[in-house]
């Protein structure tokens, strides 16, 4: 199941090149409710927006504060 989520996130992120296949969407529907898919879509959109803003402002990736130093 996590693989399906990652595949869907990748498909939505690269939507201009692949149009998010019906096969992937149908596989997602087998495991998630309509509401869960909406939540997933929103999370993907927000993360993509954050990434695009960070890239546009040339913000470097910072080391996670929870990782051991």
C-alpha cells in the first residue's frame, strides 16, 4: 500500500508528463476512501507548493533537527 501512495504522489507531481493513470487511481481506491484520497491529494499539493517556493527562493535543504548530529 505505501508503494501505491508514493506512485500516486509521483504521478500527481509529474502530472504534465504522465496525466496520472486510471490504473494507479483505481489501485488507490481499493485501499482508501474518497475522503482519504482528497486528504492525500491536498497533502501532495501542499508539499509540491512548499518545494516550488523553496526552489524559487533558492532555499537550501536544511538538516533535520531530529536526526542525530
